[in-house]
C-alpha cells in the first residue's frame, strides 16, 4: 500500500518585496520539501491589509511574490500555489475560530505588540485578530507541518491551542500541526541593526536585501553592513553582525560555519564583506532573472493561481463543512 504523504502548508504576506530573510528563512526550504510532502503554499493578502497597503502596490506585489515562489523553485505541478483571498473559506473559518480564541491570549502575541508600536496610528482589529486568520489558514488544510521562521512560532502555538480547544469541545476535527524549522536561516538579521530580524517593512533599506535588488546595491549594502571593531571573522554571540554575515555566506555557498571561519582566518572584514556580497549576488541572480521572465507572462501566472485556488478550495471546503456541522449550523 502506498503510504500517504504528510502535508505541509505555509504562506507569505505580499506586503512588500521579498527579502533575503524570506528566501533563506522560508521559501528556499520549501522547495526542498516538495517531493517528500504534499505541499500547499499561498500568498496571505488578507493578512497584508492589517497594515495599510496601496492597492496598486498590493496587486503588483502579489504577482511578484507568486513569480518569486516559482522562480525559487516552487512547482505548480507539485505544490498547490494560490492567493488567500481567492478561497472564501479562510475568512469563514476565521470567524468561527474567533469564538474559540480568548482576548487575553491574543493580547500576549509579540507580533501584535511590535506592530502596534510600529503602526501606532492604525492598531486595527485585524491586526489583533491576525493569529486567528492564520490559524484558519492552517487548520483548513489539516497539515502535519508548517514551515516558518522563528518569529512565527508563537502563532503556530496559538493555532495549536485553538485547534485543541475545538477538538475537545466537539470531537477530532483538526490535525494538530507542528512547526517545521529549517536547519539554518531560522532568523536572518538586519544588516544595519543585527539584533533585529531582517524585515521587508524596515524603513531603512540598508537593513535588508531584496531578491530583486540590483547586484551593485547588494554589494553596497554588504560592504556597509554593521559589524564590530574586532576584525575577526568568527561566529560568536557578542558579534551579532559578523555572525549573521557568516551564516548568510554559509547558506549562499553551501559551506559550514567552521569552513567559513577557516576560509577567512587572519583576513579582515575588508575581504570578507565583499565575498558575502558576491556569493549572495550569484545565489539571487537566477531567481531575479526568472522572476522577471515570469512577470512578463501574466497569462501563465493567472492560470497558476486559478488552478491553485480550485485545488485549495476543494480541500478547504471539506474542513469548513465539517466545522459548520459540528458547531450546529443548519445545512443550506
Ligand atoms: P513584515 O516585515 O511585513 O512583517 P516579513 O519580512 O517578516 O514581513 P513575512 O511575510 O512575515 O515577512 O514572513 C514570511 C516568512 O518568512 C515567514 O515564514 C517568516 O518566518 C520568514 N521570515 C521573514 N523574515 C525572516 C528573517 N529575517 N529570517 C528568517 N525568516 C524570515
Ligand atoms: N503570518 C505569517 C504569514 C502567514 C502564514 C499563514 C504562515 C499567514 N498565514 C499560515 C504559515 C501558515 C508571516 O507573516 N510570516
């Protein structure tokens, strides 16, 4: 008997251009999982509007991120690729789950606290409710694993709590998902403030590398990256800037941390930083070129997201029907 593959699901918000952090922390790991798992990957546009988006930018970024998913190696023949707002069940299940989520637990979410600080003029209910929509995204597809970066672990935890609460109030309804962390790249740090994560919504563009950045911009940002005055290329807790660059270089070249340290033993940052820049330029070049090619073929991108939505809807609707039945809604 053929063993059924385990399922994986993850999403990225099309709230800006993707960074090296999104790539190393998320998408690159996903591409290696496609054969082993039954994979579902989506663009979380419903989540993106929890902070203000210009409509034209949101639309363009959604196409761009879809193209980048594919350019990075996600294959629509193997994985389900779709746009969250195309599958109504996400918003529908989120409403039901809202009624099984406590105000107190949502108040403790660090992302909510951080974003309330950075968007103090727009602390809307969607921002507060974000983890519940994310729980719906996940639970609809009954995945075993959710590959994310470290920053999202708290949201996976609350998703598990909500699922368990629902399962014990009714009967087994949801698979309880596990987070899945890649070996490296769990957290790529900002180049300008290496104690903060690299983030596409950082107002300082020197802090992040975008997948679409031009080679000369990538080189400049790495040359300017914040390090320290001790010139040794070693990975150590009190050297967050250098440690971050070593990890990035290791990932771009496939070397281990020890190999990188040995390679730059006795050499200073003047040699190390441009080497990191070049390695990243070469890693990203094919992705940038393929993204540009795909963006020129809108008809193909549209076919991919339409087919994806159809497949996703079939899975999601089955779970939503079950939930509606269990809570006591009358069948239409
Ligand atoms: P924003 O800055 O708008 O909050 P973001 O850049 O943090 O966005 P998300 O869309 O929230 O990106 O995240 C998409 C995926 O990329 C998630 O799985 C997240 O954990 C991962 N990720 C984001 N930034 C990093 C990072 N610096 N290092 C590792 N993984 C990251
Ligand atoms: N909150 C996530 C994006 C996201 C997600 C999801 C990730 C939305 N829904 C479901 C995994 C599963 C983020 O900002 N990284």
